[in-house]
């Protein structure tokens, strides 16, 4: 059974803080993804990684960075959190082939005050 | 880049009715079209997918149809039940690693 876990379900941070969101998958998937989910906007891709130490910008990378030092772990970093980054953050993983199912984590609800 | 438009944004039906959600996309190279269901407070999960060499696929009460020429695809749910109430997302992929581009989502409510 595929398992994707995220470090926190709920997180409250102050404006200007550095925030780390971590995602771990146990299925040896090559691809990992970070999305943010906002009502009416669907799932928007922030960054993805297709291999260790490899990363690609998604559709909304501004204000975010990522790190993938190990195959099973993909971190999303908010260098200086802002209130407009208050959102639900979802991590996902998939095998290396194109056109394969993505498996999602439970999400982290981040509030920046 | 790819653009996926999903309609309607909300859909309310009576139990037993059918529900149809439509998506259009812009990248003619897309060849993978999955649909995800997200129940309240839960993670999105794949419910059905179709590839560009197939025009229709069914799985019990759900079906997906694809028109590659017109660049649109649809999710059909028959005999809806209250447990079908959720947010449904369409997506396209198959062109760049495992990347998917999602639609905006449809909130489906099935009234008993």
C-alpha cells in the first residue's frame, strides 16, 4: 500500500519566518511534487523533482524553494513566509513513467499570521 | 504551458440522477487524462483514468469519455449516491516526466 506522509497536518507561522514542510514516500517513486490547493483554483504545482537533487519549477514557484537530498524525501521551503502563502499544501509522488497515477499525502494546512 | 478548464465549479443533483463534469485542455500533446476525487478532509485519490488511444472507459457507475480532436474529456457518474459527494478534479499529463496539470475542481453534492 502506497504511503505518502507529511510532517504536519496543521501549522501556524508568523510573517517572515522560514517554514519547512516535509514529505516522505515509501514506494521508491522517482517523481515527487508539491502543490498548493486554494478554493476555486484547484491544485497548482509549485515544484517537482524527478530524481535526487533534481528539481523543476512548476506554475507558481515564486516565494518557495525545494530540496531533495534523498529519494524518499522532498522538502518545501518558504524562505520568508507571507500571509498570501496561507493555504493547504499537498505533496504527491509517482513512478518515473509519464502518465502514471500520483499518490497524495494528507496535506498540511499552513496559516501565516 | 498546458491550461485545463473544468466546468461546472459546483454541481448539485438528487440521489439517483446522473452527473457530468467536463474539462477542456490546450496542449494537443497531452495523452493521459486522470480524474481524482477528494472527500472532505481527505487526500485526492484517483478514481479513473484514460489514455489518448481510447475514446471511453467505464468502471461500474463512473465513465470517462475523451474527444482528442476537440480537446475535451468528461466524467460521467450514473445513479449518484450521497457518498459520491466530493470535489472532483480532472487533469492532463503524459508530456513531461510525471507532471499533471489539474483543473479547478467541481464540488459535487448529492442530495438524498
